[in-house]
């Protein structure tokens, strides 16, 4: 019912920045909670950040607080993840996901819709 497409990944030196985008089609993000997850090689998928589209509330994993910022653009029906001060351990495939509702959720199993992922690689 909703399609998600991520973009903005790439190869960046440590200390650099990236801005990831997730555009929704099929329906708007209104009434949904979009979130970002990431999965590094050999590790399980982990929660990064989420935002309640209608309420605007946000939450972050402790490991990214102060460096990552999730935001939204209502007119473009797009959610963003601004990543600053990149570290090699941030290297992962980053996924956009969404679930209906307004309350924030943190488990991957709580999300119904997923994008294809975008690769972020941080070099030393």
C-alpha cells in the first residue's frame, strides 16, 4: 500500500556527513511512523531513529544521539536522516521503514513496509 525508496548513501571519509532520503508513494506518511534501521555485515538489524509524522515526536538509538537527526518534509512526503561525524562503525545498509499509527516503535518486527536499503560506507 505504501512504497518506500531510499537514496543518499555512498562512500564517505570518517568525520564526513550524509543526508539520506526516504520518499513514500502509494500513500502519504500521514498517520504513519517512519523509521530508520541499519544492518552492518555480520550483525542484526538495529533501530536508528523514528518520527511520528503527525505528532512530530522523535526517538533515537543511544549510539547515534547527537550525530543523527531524523526530519520530515510534508510537502515532499519525504523523511530524512542527517548523519554527521561519521565513523567507520556506521558502515551499514540503511533501511527506511514505516508502520501505521502515531506511537513510536523500535523493533523491526513492528514495521510493515520497508525500502530496499542504501549502502553507507565510511572509510578511515
